[in-house]
């Protein structure tokens, strides 16, 4: 599995997602403008001693990220603006689960270019959104459940 974070802003979220990736053997892709430095204390603190064990790649732009994707890569974008439901996806083991930044989601062009690949996590109407690291964990574990992760 792969998780990609587009313009992540909060080091604690990214550190926590990195820790989840280590626990599941998932590759983490950090894409675009980062709101922190990879070696920031906050990343290390939330990722604990797992951060050196993390498999990750840094992509300067979304275009460089998409250029590095394998041919026929399956990408799923998660957003409160998604019209399809997480539960509707039939995941495969090398899929890419993609999340936007904490404060503004995805750049507008992604919403336009990938509108058929936008999904949401089911929530009651009183919640506007979930925390980024919670969202990534929910989606990742559903994908792993479907693909036979033990």
C-alpha cells in the first residue's frame, strides 16, 4: 500500500501517519510544500523511534509524484468533498491512498482532474471532518483488511 500526503502542514500528523506506515509496511509519499522539515523534532517525537524505519519518498510537486507512479497505478483521493464512499472501493495491494493538507484539502486542480477518484469517509452530519492521521489510518486499515493483511 501507499499513502501520499499533498502539502501536509502539521508535523505531528505526518509523524503519526509515518508511524502507522511503519506498523503496516506502507510506503509514505510526501508531496509538494511541507509545513515542516523532515528532521523536525515534532516529526521525530510523534513518530517515536519508528521514523528511521519508515519507507518514504519526497516529491517536490504533484506533477513529479504522478510522473513517478507506476503505469496503471490506482489512485484514490480522500476528501470531505468526495461523492463516493470509502466502503465502495475494492482495494488492491499496491493502491495509492491520497490525502490533502489539514487546512485546505487538495489544490483546486486535483478536485477537477480527479473528480471520479474522490471518496469520503462516512460521518454523521455533525462532524465537518476528521483529523488527517485518523483519516489515513481508517482508509489504510480498510484497504489492508480487504487485501488480506494479517
